[in-house]
C-alpha cells in the first residue's frame, strides 16, 4: 500500500498521541489529518507553520519505524517546464543519531510521503507534476 491523505480517526489519535503532539507544538486542528502508509506504519503530519518572513516554512512530524522525526521544510510552489511544481528544502532535521546509517532510506520514505501530501494533504486540490527535494 502507499501513502494516503486522510483524517485521523479517534482510535489512531489516541494510539499515536496526536493530541499530546499537537499541544507540544501548540498546533490547533479542527480535524487532525495525516499522510499515512498503514502497511508500513508510517505517517507524515504538519505540526507547525512559519509567520511573516518564514511563511513558507513548515514543521512536519514523520513517524518512521517507531521513531518520531521532526523536520522543518521550506515549501515553494512554482512552475517548471510549463507544469506546476513544488520544492521542499530541508531547513532542520531532528532524528535519533543512532539511526544515521538509515538516513538515506528515511529520506526516500519522507520524499515519498511528501509527494503523496502534495501541498495540502487531504485539502490538496491541485495537480502538482514536478517535485524537487533539496535534502
């Protein structure tokens, strides 16, 4: 199975501590959502966004093989070769350094999740064709 954008059900909110995580980041959501691969038990969520000159910066939590990884990414929309595009640039990464040998695999899985997320998860309505990653 691949990643799917969906609203989080009550059982999973409890299981993954979503409410506690939202409080940690002072992130308010009416209906929590994620981009999830249920077979591999991985998910991607926005838990914060920048203001003023940092409007393009987003904080993501990425649940990967039982580890919660936090990443700040700069997101830019644009056009490349006449097609809609989106670029994600890594600004900051917080992950357990003992998993450093798995870093490239984690980046691959994160990129896959970001492609599924598009630009807005369950609210995504645009057909983004090109993705560029700067990490």
